[in-house]
C-alpha cells in the first residue's frame, strides 16, 4: 500500500522538530533530503549546499551514497541549482564520483 506524500509544510515541520534537516548524521540527512525534495523544493538549496560543503562547514560529502542521491534529488527539483553547486565543488569530488554525478540528468521541473 502506498500513501500520498506529506504536504511540504509537514515535511518542513518534521525537519525542524526532529532536526532531520540539520542532523550531523549524513545517513539521516541524506534520506531526509531524498524523501523531502520531490514534495518540498524549498530544501533544494540547503541540500545542495550541504552535500558540496558550501553550507559553511566546508565538509564535502564525497561518499557516493551521500553525494549522488542528494544531487540527483536536487537536480529533479532545480537542475540549474544542482549544476551550479556541483560545478563549484567538482574538483573536490573523487574522480569516479565526479564522473557519475556529471551524468545526472539536469531537468528544470519536478516530475510528479
């Protein structure tokens, strides 16, 4: 059984209430962004900044299981935003990760 997605306001509340959108645990934060982004595009810029280290931390999330799904989810919401953040941090990624992330399709609209 599948259920309809939560409204964006609920996702934002969960992100704030449980600290999912600010967790220092990359596993939790990656899953939150991948679930929230298709329905709450306001998380696109914080997600792109977080995964590329442009969020003030300076810590790039270089593991493929973190960077690729988050950048793919951001690209589905705002392809130009994802491309802009990736291009700024491109040289910091491992060559294999860079090559695979570079293949992520860039779309302009969310497909629902």
